[in-house]
C-alpha cells in the first residue's frame, strides 16, 4: 500500500497543491501543509489567516483541519461560515489585512481532486518564491491540532461572514446604476460549484431575469470536471438559444473563471472576453495602464493593445504571473486563456463574478447587445480561431525538449520559437504551442489561425507530434 506521507506527495504547481482525495490529499497531508504554513508565519506580529472552502467533497472538513493546526500554532484564524468562491478569500485576505489566505479547492479539476491555494496579504496568488518556502518547511515540525470547541471559546478560531463585504465592494467597483437599467434574461451555469447567486444579490432583479443551471450541491459535479469550456456547456448553449435568453454565463468550480454564451447559443471564451473588456476598461473607464496576457493568449489581444496604443505584457501560464503585473501597476486588466480575468483597483487576482459584472457594465455603456460587441470587436481588430486540446500522459513526465518542431505551419515558415513556458511555434498568420500542465497529468496543445479549418489542422499536427514522443 502506498504511504500517505511519502515525501514527494505535496508539491505546489501552477496554482496551489492539488491531489486525489484519499490518495495524496488526506487529512494527514493537509495537516502537514497547515503546519508548514504556520511555520512560515513565525515571526509575524499578529499571525492571522483567513480560510475558505468550496463545494467539493470534505472541503469544509479539510478547512477545519487547517484551522485547528493553525490555532494550535498560535494563529488567529477566521474560517468562512459557508462555502465561497476563491475570489472571496482573496478579497478578505487583502481587506482584512491577514498575513495569508487559505482556500480549499481544486478549482476546475474533476471531483476526485481537492487542493490548497495560498493567497498573499494583497490578495494575489502565491508566487513560486512563497510556495517554495512553504515546501521547504514541510515535515520539519510534526503537526499539532487543538480542540475546535476550545479554540473557538478562546477566539483562536472564529466563524466569519466573508461575503457581505465582498458584495458591498463589487457594488462600488462597477456602475450598478447603469447595470440595473439593462433589460436582460440571463441563464447562469454554476457547474455545481461555489459561484452561488452573487450576481443576483449584487445587481438585484428589477429589470433582469436570472435563471440557473447546475446550482444544486453535487461534489462529484455530475461526473464532469467543472471547467467552463465549450464541451462542458452543451446544455447552457442549447437552452440559451432555445429559450431565448439574451446571455449565458458560466463559472468554474471555485468561481474565479468565466465563459459566456451569446443569444444564438455560441460559446464565447476568454480569448474574446478579455480583449472586449480591455477595450471597455481603456475606452470607457479611462484606464491608463496596459493589458496582461499569458503566452497562450490570442493574437486578438495583441491587436487590441496595438489599436488602443496600450502596452501588452506576455507571461508564462498561471495567474500568479499576471498578479505580478498588477503589483507593479503595469496593467489595467489581465487574463489567461482558461477564463481567469482580473482588474486594477481590485484584488490582483481573477474573479469570474467581477468579470461578468464588467461585461454587463460594458453592455450598458455601449448600449448594444453582447453579440454586436463581439462582431464589432472582430471586425475592427481581426478574427482569430483559437482551440485547445489535452492529451493524457502515459507516464508522469513528458520531455518536450525531445519534440521535433516542423520548419513550417500551414505552408508558412516558422519564424520564431517562444520557450517562455513550453514550446510555441510562430508563423506569420498562425501558431502552435505545447505545454505540460502544472495541475494535471496532461499535455496541452494550443493552436490559433485565421480559419477554423486551419486551426483544426494545426491541432491534428500537434497531437501527432506529442504522440510521437
């Protein structure tokens, strides 16, 4: 039988530590991580943390375990009194001036996974420097716990309301008065995650009708991983078109990622949402800083930045790199291809609810439908067809350095190879990229060209190259 405390069981990837529940994600290993976090905070004056958890199996219990270890180590801990989205924890970490935030979630991973995300005092994703320090402290101190009842009597553990302040802030962050004038029928797909009814509670329902899909508690997510990608949103797309909704909105498991569906039932991902909102932030909200994207972001984002005369910053995959751009005040908006989008003047972190509220504000400011906004964007800045696929690994590792890149793509010479994160082959009017996931045993293959058929051809080529390794 495999030991649950094997030394390599706990490693922090692109965004936190994730593992299969009952395999490596065990109560014992969660206590080990909690003790390492407590040791990392030694020397801090107050040593305060805030803890949240999503709707996954045992998330509340794992959060309680972190709190008990923290309290035993002298940390004053506030634990959410209900399941919450990850951005709620990020917001409270910053607003409450906590030393760290801890979120129990595996984000968009399948239901058999759970995980731990660490948030910095400013509300951003913990970077590698911080998580490396926590990793070095693993197993150094045997974890101790404290009786939760006694800890609560001593106020070392406090059950707190994390959502009221969050909702109040978002009402002030966007133009609620404008949004409330919109007459819309919206269908929201929560994918059985922690997204809740925040949009409804923040905006109100005077002129907006909001219905829900997959709102029920289901820690297995109905057998589907809660990631708002096109293949997971068939019912949302069908119902929006058939039942004449103006807009469909989907959130991932911990509600920090977004996808949209237009009135015709077409899936709209972050490769269009991000540049749309960049135009809104810079044109309508008069933001002065640039745009942040990851290396797998669409060329459309670059075209928008060029058209707006805004600087475009490119980072490795992982929102923690976008966080650094916010920290340095280089960008007004930043996002990743998987649907995470963040804004200056808020937490330096992605938030699906905030992004959707910004979409509503954009629609109210422009006075046109969402489909019209998408059409106008692509007419002005170009139409690109983006696709991504995932290839499961036969072993735990794959050496992309052994990949033999072609000298041309779709008959055009490869003019540049970008190795910022993975391998990106770039031609004049298309690109193909390979990257090992930091959270799952898969290789991602990305492609973009100026027709859907060309993009599909690139993906087919990419799959062949990976399968040949």
